[in-house]
C-alpha cells in the first residue's frame, strides 16, 4: 500500500489526520480535496516532515474530476494502491425538515461521491493485482442522535456499500473496510469536546484525528491482510455505551 489517495485530505479535522498517519508510515500521499489551498497546506506540512506528498484538486461529485485524479496519480507514481474516502459534509436537521436540495447534496458527496471514487479506482487497482479502500463513516451509521437523521442515512449506506465492495472484489485481492469516527475536532481544538467526552464516551480523552488516521493506516497495512468488509468504530466507546450510570 505504497501510494494512497485521501479524498477530503485537506480537511482540518479528520482528513489531514489521515494524511499525517499515512505519511508517518512512509506512504506516498495524494492529498485530494475540492479546496486545493487546504490540500497544499497539508502537503507542505507532510513534506517538511520528510514525506512524499502531492496536492490535487478533486470534486467527488464530478466523475471527470475523480478520473483525472486517478490518472494523474498513476502518471506520477505508477499505481494507486490505496484509496480513502474521507470527503464528507454534515447536516443538522430533523428528518422531515430537510429540503430535497439538502438531501441531494448530502447523498451526492457522502454516498454517491464515495461510490464514484470506488467506481473509478477499482479497475486500476485490479489491473495492479488488488488494493485497499477505506471509507470514513460515522458513529451515526449505527445509532440515532436527534437531527443527524439524513447524514446518518448516508453513512449507513456507505457501510452497506463497503460490505458489498469487499464481497464483489475480495477474490481479486481488493479489501474494503469502513472506519466510524466518534466526535473529532481540529488539532488543538479538542478541548471543545469536553462536554461530549464527559457524557458520551467511555474513555476520558477526546478522539483525535490521528487516532482515525492510525486506524486507517492499520487497515491499509499488510498486518490487516485478513480484514475486509468490517466496520471499525474509533469512538472511545460512544457507540457501545447504552447510557450513563
Ligand atoms: N469530525 C467529526 O467529528 C466526524 C465524525 C464522524 C465522521 N466524520 C466524517 O469524517 C469525514 C471528514 O469530516 P470532518 O468533519 O473531519 O471534516 P474535515 O476537516 O476532514 O474536512 C472535510 C474535507 O472534505 C472536503 N470536501 C467537501 N466536499 C468535497 C467534494 N465534493 N470533493 C472533494 N472534497 C470535498 C472539504 O473541502 C474538506 O477539506 C467526513 O466523511 C465526515 O462525515 C467526521
């Protein structure tokens, strides 16, 4: 898993954390984001730490844009070994109060966008003898929290897509897994989660972006070669917790 593409890799919260973890393990990282300036900032940091990284503009809702990133990665590095679907957006509204436009936008990025990336990169991986895909879901895929209704549905769909892709291409040595993060803030802003940590986690410290990145890096490593189609919760116990004592 030498060459890894991270969609939404310019993100100040989870996206950049994933890039840092992969770069820290010596992988080549393509930081692909709709916000090219944000991606370039992450690349600057990774390169300063000695990593090989490049920024590319990507809009996951546009199949041509995805195709270009896949092609540019192959041109630059010869292959795409791993792909992380982290680009995503949220929505806080009760289910019957969201508009059709909001519904479509959520699905276009969180679900259809991830599928478009998979659709474009899988043939390239198969030609290369296999590969690894990690989708970024959410704890909301597994339980209801008020106003996250439509967002949660996109992440549950992504979990089902993950299992299906793992099944469809497992025999061709392609693994596909999903990481479900708990609440994560940008580096340095973890204190903003103090109330959440105190009441909605089993563990006493905030989940950091690097924790999500480390889980992703593990799933893309040879040590995880027997793991596919799984949902890995990196949430300090949020999902497993029924209620406080
Ligand atoms: N932060 C959390 O607490 C949390 C919790 C659970 C799941 N997640 C999931 O983690 C992922 C990252 O979210 P985050 O909140 O950490 O944000 P983030 O800070 O990683 O930023 C998200 C990035 O996605 C990019 N993006 C948005 N639309 C795009 C598009 N159409 N094409 C390409 N890039 C696009 C943005 O430019 C941004 O850089 C999302 O899938 C989100 O649903 C986040």
